[in-house]
C-alpha cells in the first residue's frame, strides 16, 4: 500500500488487517487530538433513544465531549480562501466544495452507529471487526471518471496537471480564475486546497463503509484526490458473518463507461481481484 497519512495513527496498518469499531474510533480521536485547533465535540452522532443501550452509552462516554449538537469542525490550515469566488447555491444536492474546503469534521457525525453496526452484529449479518483494504492508485487514475454526485473529473485532472508549484497560491488562484471563465462549475465537487493538503500533508483518515457488500458509499472526492496525489485509497469495510470470500461493489457507476468497481476478496489467501462490472482489470496479492 502506498499511502501517506498526515498523522501517524493509521500508518501502521497493513492490507487485510482487522480492527474493532472501538479501535477505529480511538484512532480517529487520537488523530484529531494531534491538532491544537481541535476543541472537542461529539465525535459520533448522539441519539437520545440509544442512551440506555450499554454499547452506545460506552461509545458516548469515551468519544463525545458532550452529547449536544456540538459537532467536530475546525480549520487547522485556515478558512478556505477561494470560497468568496462562489455562491452557496445548491446544484443538485450540494453547494460548491470551496465553501467547506479544509474543514476537518468527524466522519461519523451523521451516522447511526447502532443501526449500521451493533444491530447488524445482533442480526448475524456482519463480523464485529472491520477489514482494512485499499484501491490501488493506478486503478483510480485509469478508470475513475466522476464522483458519486455525478460531477465529471476531467477538468479537475487538467487543472492539477497545469499547476507548477502547489506552494504558490498566486499561481493557483490565477489558474482557478482562468478555469472558472472557461469551465463554469468545474470545481463544484473538487476541493482545491483540500487536494493541496492531501498532496503535501497526506490523508487524514481512511474511508469507512457501513453498508455490507458495498464500497465508496461516500468520500469519492477523496478517492479522486488520493489517485491524483499518488496515494492508494485506504478504507475499512464490513465483513459478512462467517464468510472468507465475498464481493464488495461501488455504490454508484462512477468508473469508465458508467461501470461499478467490484472487489472479489479472499481472506484466506489475502488477495483480491478487481473488476469493472464483470471485466477483470487487476489482482492484488499480499
């Protein structure tokens, strides 16, 4: 795996490692605590109806500063300097990413952990631990075409290729203005300074999918940024109960010719095959 992390709390993991939900949350919390700007907040979404469930109460006591509406949100690299160039008008279901660029938030701020984790265990659908895997960098470069929000990434690719010095904010802004005139809304789902941060600092967290049999349910802008910065895309996924061979499929057809990425995983052999729908494009052995 070729993955550069900003902080050290995920760097020790290797492909096919398994960790518990508690350990995953601990590593995220430890990562956030590396930043002086981090003032706490609710790391996981709080629901009053779960407060008497021992497993949830344990998580709340360990990972929420309080159980209020206070969400984790801070900007260690400063507020996004390009946001004033755009409006917050929604196109589809999202506003331009420059409005929330560089913000660090909890990846679990809206997730119902009881429903998607503990209940799935009680129903014998998933194993309690999460599998650490990656999508190879070259697969992203060669085959990814758009994000889950249906934004084509051809122009962001072109923009990235034309920046000579990512430390030169004046050069970046000049190119942004040029592209804005030529390609309206080209960066709607591409956080410009977020990419700069991934390129120079590294990735903050792996992606986590709480939907059995699927990958890339969210975070496909990060998938793109990983590919274009030379990183593989790290992620945790659920393991079906009692299975050592299973498939996981991208939630949307965002790859070449509107295809899904499919991983055919063999835990015993520590290998997986990669497909675009039913066409094999590669194989990884650990």
